[in-house]
């Protein structure tokens, strides 16, 4: 019996990295692996536990088929290692930190994936983005506008997970969503 791909997505600043870190142990306890992303971002960048590579190295990895999933967003390249296919084949569920814009392609490759959209109230999201200090006010406003577009497009397909409140509540709700979602395994 194959495992299920859990495809977590959400706007920058929604707390995906914090959620993945906080949910790591409870997910592992239920037999779910969290895939580590490869990103063309500096290793000194604050945030998720990702493998930072140069653009050239990313292109080499992509050319050799090292990625099960890969995409470009916000000027960076992102990849999920092919090892997730082995984990899924072994019956393990796998959670990936995906891209909202890449969901259709991911769904095509993994038809049984469980899409989870991490949401956050707009004022909270704006505050988090400002506090990060990574982007200009104009870039933040552009992100917020893109978020509204994605929100409208994805409401019907993805399970919604609100991260506007305490992180512990979000972790518990994530575990509930995963446990309650129908499992369509061959």
C-alpha cells in the first residue's frame, strides 16, 4: 500500500516553516516523513531547513532527474528529491512544502495527493512580512495581492488550515486534517 503525499502550501509569511518544525515530531510519530527542499537561496538565509545550492548546481540536479517535483517562484528554484517516491512506495506518508502555483503539476504527478492550504488573516500576514524585513513595502503589497488571487482560486480544492492563532492549535488541526482526510490508496 502506497503512502500519501501531503502538499502543504501557503503564502510567504503564513508560517509554513514554523509549522513544519513544530509538527515534525508528531508527524514522525504517525509515520509521516517531511521532505527537505533544495533551494537556490543562500545557506545563511533564515527559515526552513533546506539544502541551499547554486543555480548551476540546481540545473545539474534537475538535468540528472534528482527531483520528483521542481518549480520556480519568487526568483528562486525549488526541488523535492526523488527519494519521496521511495518513501511513498514503502507506505509512508510524505509532507512537502510546495508551491501554490505548482499545485496542478504536482497533482498530475501524484493524483492522490492531499492539498493543504495554510492561511492566515490578512492583517497578521502583513505584520509577519513586515517583521521579517526581507522585502520592500511594495513587494509585500504585491505578495498580499497574489495571496488574494490564489485564495479565491484554491478554496474548492485544498483543505484550509488557519495559522492566525497559536502555533500549537495549527499543529493539532494539521494532524486532524491528515487523519480525517479520505485515503484513496491502490
